[in-house]
C-alpha cells in the first residue's frame, strides 16, 4: 500500500505534471490517503469551490485513520523527539510515521514524484 502525503496531493491537485505522471505509474499497489492528510488539504482550501474540488478528488481514494494505539505511539515518539525549546518533529508527521509503521506501508511525500 502507498499512502500519499500532503505535498504529493497538493502537486496532484495543482496539476503538476511530474506528480501526476508518477501517480499514474503506480499501478501495482493500492493507493490511499491518511485522514490527517485529507484534513490538511481541506484546511488549505481558499473557498467553497476549491473545497468541493478537493473533496471530489479525496473521494477517489480510500482514507486511512490511525487507531487509538497508533495515536498513543505517535505521542510517545513526539515526546521523545522534543528538546526543550525546539521541536524536531511535527505532530502530523509523527502521526503519519506511526500509522505507516503499523501498516508496513510507505508514505510518499519526499518529493520523489518531482524528480521524474
């Protein structure tokens, strides 16, 4: 399974050719979107029209939500990554990392789609 991260979906929604091409090339694995990513995409909508477009796109992918156990592990990881006065990991990223780890999938969002 491949889980798409926010940066990949933003590029797809913007019609970025390398992102769309990369996504089209992934044919042998199930593709999904973490629920937290869907929420981030909706948060970035500037108006109702854009939100409807994002919702239509999201509707073409299964959404995956972390379990209560995943959330507890994300909190533990986040606390371990914190140094007083600085944060070395973000809350959503810790959540996605734990979810991905528990499902042995991959979150694609390291810009690999931009280099093709």
